[in-house]
């Protein structure tokens, strides 16, 4: 991940306090075939 991508991710998701938990939830959703939240 580039610095630009990292900063964009931080701007898009300012509510995230744990990136490990965030990405684990993303992986879980993908495994279950769920549609990601659209904010």
C-alpha cells in the first residue's frame, strides 16, 4: 500500500480505531458473500 493509498483509506474511514479488526471484518464479509456497507 502506498502512502497515498494509506492516507485515502484513513480519510474514507475516520471511525476506524483498529485496522486489524476492520480488515478481518472485510475478509469475513467476503467469505460470507455479503455486500459491503455503502456509506
